[in-house]
């Protein structure tokens, strides 16, 4: 049954949509319910815009209501003031204006980072009545604006025609946004929400992507505004209140902000609540606040989350058949192929934090087909060096070269695009994503499929998606964790997360790998897998820089070891040379008498 439903979901969805579209004309619903459906469609557009921005990109943008007002007034004004009543013109103009407002508010809001966008958009909502006043000749000020009857190809659009338009626009938006969010772009939005740092490592410009998502979120708000103006025939400032902004936020949380269709569920609850509870108006702020608290505490993934949990529980109990199994990769020994490793060189590299000289005059070279290890006691500057190479810190002096290209001080996402990838001491793992999808995001910058291609699900999108999927599965198999492919990646144990990070790093086929304490937290069998993986990267010609406290692991894996102490390089050499270096061992193990040291059996770690 569930498999059938899965297979025929598109025909079923189209049938339901057809029924909904035909409902008033076929006499299935009366005028009251037709208006209710239209209002739910309009509200769900508004909520959907917030879901894209808040649920996917993690930016609290409260300005949906302001963009809704822009859509309503622009569509209203061009009809009355300019005589342009055609619905396509009205919708197009509304979207253009909202995108412009989105850019004007988003650019400073997002440049400043932190909570700036929330603040900017909060004030935008507060300012709406004043702006309506300032632009009185266009908006009608406090008296409001009576709009013209919309037309389609010259014919007036009212009653059932308007109903068809509103429901169809909402349906088209949801189809497009579904295509976008259930693509690699949507996966990368989720990564961005969880960790802008990780997004940069995937080669994503955090600022540009956030701006793009914010502007995409403005589109349904503008459509909703224009449709509302057409439905009511009148636009007035009282509609665009802060209470409405809160109700949109509450609907987003109730429906589940990280869900495509949660917006419809949230809008349905809000609209029906408003219509059926007579005291709703008096208590609306308390009710919205209550909803937000309830949703935050009891079901923080909203109604959509409850729905998915219910399906999963029913599958576990055998009430529903299991979800279709993951597509398998072609059988055969998984191999890495050839990697185009590059020489990574630091020349007299310096980094200071105020008076603290974290790195002083560090010169090392990491070559393709070799593992270069960095060791040293806590606070010696190892992670600082990785942060400089991957672009999270700017060098205070010296040079950083990738091949013949100077990369010191370039933004992290540009360095990632040049082929430098990394893992983190504490693995950065997103929520609401399967392991396979997460590993596939490693290919986002290198195997990009355009947004328009994804929106329209063109053949290139399907090919790219399948190739990403197969490659992710192949890499998971290579690391012996194929069975985690369809599990939520944030449900995995620490050791497995580290291996997943290695798979994600491999997915971009980088030139240089920076592994930050990738061995810590791994059990014996995971460690063997890791050793095998690092060995494969070396054989394939990749350049590996390994920061590691597990000294025996370093001795096993490294071709060359550099030892840092208090930000300075105190020794460099082969594992045998380092193992025999008494000064290093004294520094590294903290022993006071070098004679006590047993070079043949190095102590584990420097902690
Ligand atoms: N963002 C920062 N701001 C200020 N000081 C910093 C910053 N990052 C690192 N440091 C300082 O730089 C020095 C080197 O730290 P770093 O984290 O690179 O050492 P590490 O060798 O990686 O240590 P561990 O093994 O504990 O990870 C320390 O004194 C640390 O306090």
C-alpha cells in the first residue's frame, strides 16, 4: 500500500490538486469554504517563504509581512494607478519589487552577520505603516487602496476564476520549492543552517548563499501579497501588523520549518483557528506565543516532524512496509582512482592573536602522495595552522602556497574551491539529513547543477543527483559504513561521524586533505578503516596533512612529521628520525629526563 502510494505519488498529488481546483465549480464547497481555501493558500505561501529562510538557511527573517505588503501594494497600485490589471503583470511586478526590497534589506543585514538580519527585518515590519504613509500617493495612506479587478488575457477574473488562480499559483510555488529543497541545493541550505564553517569547506560563499535564500524567500511573500490584493480588492495598513508576522512564525514552527509542506499544515491550523475561535482576535498574541512554546518544547519539528515520526514508527512495527531500499552502487571493488594532489607550502608563516604568538616562522611542505603529520602538545598551534591553510584565519605574516598560487588570506570557500578540504576536531554534522545526502554535499561545488535545472527537474538534474548518490554510497562502502547511508547522519556515533567526514571530504576529490585529529574517538576497527583510507589517498596521489595526538597512529601513517611547540617548529623528519629525537620526545611527552624515555615504545598522545 505504502509502496504503491510512493510509486503513484505524483498522479495522486495531481488528482488531489485537480479535485481542489474543481471543488467550487463542481459545487463541492460553498463560497465560504472557497474563500477559506484561498486564504490558506495565501498564508501558506507566506509561511513557505519563511520556512526556506528560517528552516533551511537558519536565518530568522521576520520581514515576510513587509514583503507581503510590498507585493500587495505594488500589484494594487499598478492596477489602479497604471491600468495594468493583468494578473501576470501584477504578480511579476510584485515579485520584482519584493526581490529589490529583499536585496536592499538583505545585503546590509547579512553582511553584518549574527542577528542583524533578524533586527533589520523586525524594524522593517514595524516601519510598514510609516512607509505606507510616506508613499501615500501610491498607497492611499491610512485610508487604504481600493484595487482594480484583475484580468487574464483581457477577461475579468473573479469568483471561481480567481480561486483557480490563487490555488494554482500556490501549487506551482510548492512544486518548485519542493524541487529546490529536495535537491543538493536544499541539502546545502541545511548544512548552512547548521554550520556556516562547514558550508565554506564545501566551497559555498556563505554570504551569497544566505542572500540568495533570503531573496528566494521573498518571492512567495510577494505572490501572497498580490493574490491577497486581488482577493480582497482592498489593501490597508491594518493587514500588515506585527501580529501577522508572529502568526506566520507560529505557523512555520507548528507545521515544521524544515519541511516543504509543513507550511500548508501550519497555515491550515492558523487560518482555521482564526475563523473558528471567536475570541481569537483578542487572544491572538497569547495564542501564537503558546503555540511557539508548545512547538519548541513538545514537537520541535512541527506537524511534519510528527507525521514522519509516525510513519517511521508504523514501519518499525510492521504496520507499513519498509521504505524502498537505497539504490545500490555497481558491484566490484571500490577504488579511489587518481587524485590530483598539489604541493602545499608554508613559508615563515606567522599568526598572532593580540599578544599571543600562536605560530612563529613556520615553514613546512606537504607533497602529493605523502602523509605529512603535525604533532605537538596542546596549544602548540596545530589547529591554528590548519585554520590558516583552510582560510578561516588570515596569516599575520609569511606566505601560504598551494602549488604556485598564494592562498594566504583568501576566503575559506575560495580555498575549498581550489581543492583544499578538511575535517574538524569535533565533526561538523548537519541535522535533518541522511548520511548519503551529507556525503553527496561534498560534491556541491565540484559537480554543480544550476538552480533553474533543479527547480525544473531537468534531465541534467536527475543525472547529477544520481551520480552524487552513487558516489556517496561508493565512498561509504569504501570506508565500511555503507549501512549508515540512509540513517540520519546526526544519529551516528562519534567514531562513525569521523569516517563520514572523511567520506564527505573525499567526495570533492580534493587536492589537499587536512585531517584534524581524525583518529580520536575511533575504536580499533574504525582506526584500521581510517588507516586504510589514508593509505588509499596517499596511493591515489593526494596530499594529506594530518594533525594527530595518537602518536603510534602518526608513526604508522606519516611519511614526514613536523613537531610544533609553542608555535615554533622544533623538529622535522621521518617517523624514525622523530622517534629517535630525544628533544622532541622530552617536549612532546613532558618528560624531564630524556634518559627515562623509551623511544621504541612512544607514549600515546601529548595530552
Ligand atoms: N581564535 C583564537 N583566538 C585567540 N587565541 C587563539 C585562537 N585560536 C587559537 N588560539 C591560541 O593559539 C594557540 C594555539 O592553539 P591551537 O588550537 O592551534 O593549538 P593546538 O596545537 O591545535 O592544540 P590542541 O591540541 O589542544 O588542539 C593557543 O595559545 C590558543 O589559545
